């Protein structure tokens, strides 16, 4: 395989040595070995789709975070940090930590006690079959498309950075993911995600350490950024008073209400890609601790993602630019920040580990998408609407084939994106249509007994439809952005935040209105699903230091301290 | 957390860190003895040597702590 990698290498940003290739090849061998080793533990549906529900809080928590830490996340946000400064850290801090803690302390008990296998599965229990059908079909469809888009983007970066042939990158990495997930199911995906999480840190941590040494520490970094760009790039909150005062063109209300209260809450608490990892926890306390452990690590991810982007602003001799401009001029794009910084500091061996970190990020994200798709397809679509009474063995086989099918559709999407690049914008927008309203539906379902099945369905549909309508409005008339984002200075990023906010509010209101006009479920049917109708187990039998709320408070305090420190 | 029969996921992680650490350490020592013509920025810090050593030690520690024979005994 080393020879094959060397053969696939052509023009490149960095040059790999034999030792680098050996590290990359060993990584592929190890993830496949884990898949083969775990095959014997994936014989029942509970094993294959839910990893036997026996994961410790640490495994579930690290996997929960790793499934989100895809390569696009790493490279995209490092590029965004170069482009927008430390404002990009909002997506790791206020755009993640409160939602993760909310999932742990408020929502996890209902997901766990209901013994659901998926988020659409919870909607079925709470609101009925129509809500499940709407959310499962949209989720399955969007997940494989997103997986394909990520695959294409990663292959493009590997081509630019390493000179690897796009077809080679797509087929080798997708094939590897298909094999280890089809063999070992969710358990294999989770175990590899934990391995990938460790490798991401091992491979990426040297960049901020060496970068800070070169820049002269944080104060030196700030001075250089002020000289090269602007002092605004190093402030987290103080420039958000007006959209025209910061590089992102966003007001603080967009960050607090759009990002933190809606998009982040929607993603971290209802996107099955991440929630599935926590559902595999061995008991309720582990299920609540897993997102808290994930949040604790998430707070420090900016150290290996955002800081390299800021360091690039300070130390790189060249100016980076948008992708299209980079291709036209032969320059370097924002997305090349991490590879450029790797090439700057890392010699043989370290470079291989850094590239392995990027590939590991890609594969963990893809495995997350594929395993979530497999579960939703098999349990919420195939078993619910196509074949209801098959044996457990039949559904496991369906899961294995569905894994291969999911990867195949992803590969197809990757090639589709290659020919029609605008599809990328459309699919990413489509994905955002479902997340924000889904949060309103799920949270009302969990906290309000009066929410009726009709209310849940029509609220979700109205929220999604309004999001599509707002998106189309801005596409047809770009000046409409000022109305949706409440500012004439608003930019693209602000549109996403406010569109999510409005669609969530619409879903919320429609759900309430329709629920008040229609018949709710009897309280006996809400047991284990809704606050006030569910007995949540007491944690008084464990010491304070073992209680989830204690560690959530610790994480919350550190989170607030970070906001103040970088204000 | 044990995978399959008796091998812990942390053992796999230990193997990965140990393998990568040894290779990076060896490459770092080679570069120290035979400096490249175009060194990386901060080459004088020899990051490959100390980062490789850290990964090797960490990997060896995890391999020993979670070795299959010890896990079986538990």
C-alpha cells in the first residue's frame, strides 16, 4: 500500500517521506483490524445498531465528540479562524458547551428511559408515526448526502496538499469505513472514533505549541495579528455590538439566540449523528456523564483548530484567500491553513502523524454519518414501513448491507458534487432546514405534556417549510438578507443564524397553537417520555464527585472563565 | 471497556501511540544526526525527538496497563 500511496502522489503542497507513509498505512491497518476483531460482537440488532448499550461514559463521551470532529470541522474552522479571527471559537464554546450540558442534564433522561434507538424513534413514541416518518426520511437522505460532500471536500484537500488522486482518496478511505462499520457495527465505529480522537490530538497538538513559541506567546500573537490584520481578530465578544464592527458581520443576538439557543441546541441534542453515541451508554449516569465529558474536551478543541488559524495570520508570510480565488491565482486558500502550518513545523514522521490526524478526522465523521444512517434506515424506515415482522438476524444483515449502500450513495454524491459544485450549497442548506425546527419539536415533546401528536407534526413541517422559504427568498432577492438578519451589514453567516432562529420560533408557535386545538395523548402513554410523567432515578446513592450536575457545573465555570478571558 | 474477547480499546490506542512514537523518535534522531538541507521552522527545538519520546512512553504505558493477559486475569 505504501507503494500505491507513493504512486498516487503527484504535485503537492507537502512532501511525505517513507516514515510518513508508514504511519498512514499503519493507521489504515489498525482501524481495519479493530473492525475484524469486533465482528464477533455484532450478531444481534442491539449489538450492531446500539453497540450493546454497554459503553462507559468515557468511551461514549469521546465518541460523541469525535463523530463531530470531522476533517472539514478541523480544516474548515481553522480556515474560518484565519478569516474571522477568534470569533470562530464561538462555534466551540457558546455554540456547543451549553447545548451539550443541556443534553446531559435535561434531555438525556428521556432519551435513555424511553429506550429509544434513535431520535426519530423518540418522535414516534411521543408524537406518532407521521412525525417519525418526516424526520427519519429527511435525516437519512441528508446524512448520506452530507457524507458524500465531506468525502469530496476531503479528497480535494488531499489532492491539493499531497497530490493524491481524487478517485484514490475517495475509494480507499470510503472502502475502509465501509469495511469496519459493516463488520463491527456501531461498536466498531465508536472504538475507531476513540482511536481517531487520540490521533487527532497527537497529530495536531504540536502546531499550537510550536506556533506560540514562534509568535512569542499569546501577547506576541496578538501584537502580530494587530499588525497583519486588525486587533478585532482577537476579541470574542467586545466587537459584536454592531454587525459592521467585526469580520463576521454579525450582531451578538445572532450568536446568542441563533447559534447558541437554536442551531447548537438543535445539533447537539437532536442530530442523531451525535446523540446515537450517547444512547449506547451502559446506564443512566454514564449517559448523562458522556456529553459532559465531551463538553470538557470540546472546550479545548479551539487549541488545535482555532489557534492554528490565528497563528497563521501572525506568522505565515503569504496571504490566504477564498477557494475560487486561490484556484484562479495559484495561491493558497483558507482551508489550507492546517496543512500549511503542518508543513511549516513538522518534519518526517510528525508530518505523517499530522496527515493521519486529518484522515482520521474525515473517517470518524464519515463513520458517524454512515452508522447513524444505517440505524435510522433499518429501524425507522425499513422496519417501520417496509418489513415489520422480520427476524433480528434479518435486520442485522439489512444493517450490514445498508452500511455498504450508504457508503456507495456517499461516493455517488461525491462524484455528483465534482460535476455540479453548486449542489454543495443546496445540500448544506437542506440539512440546516431540519435541525432548528426539530429542536423545538423535541424539547416541547419532552417538557410539555399538552403537546399533541398533530401539534408535533405540523409544527415540524411549518418550521421546515418556513426555513426553506426564507432561504429561497434570499436566493431570489439577496437584499432580503437585511430583513432576515435584522441588519444591512449582515453577511452569509448571519443569515444561517437568524434563519434557524425564525424557523425554530415558528415551529414552537405552530406546535403550541395546534396542540391547544387538538387532542393530546393520554398521560398514561407519556410515561418515560415527558417531564412530569416520568420517574427520573435519584442520584443520591453516589457521592457529589460522581454526580453529573457537579461536573456540569465545573465545565460551566471553566466555560464562563474562557468567555471573560478572551472577551 | 473491552473489545471483542479481552482486548481493551485503550490497548489498541497504546499500540498506535507506541508505533507512531517509535517511528517519529527514530526520524527525529536521524534528522538530528543528519540535518536536512531545508529545515522546518524551529528545527533547532527538535520536536520530533521529544514528541516521539512522549508518544512512545505514553503508548508503552497504555500497552502495559491494558495488555490482553492482564485484562483476561481481571
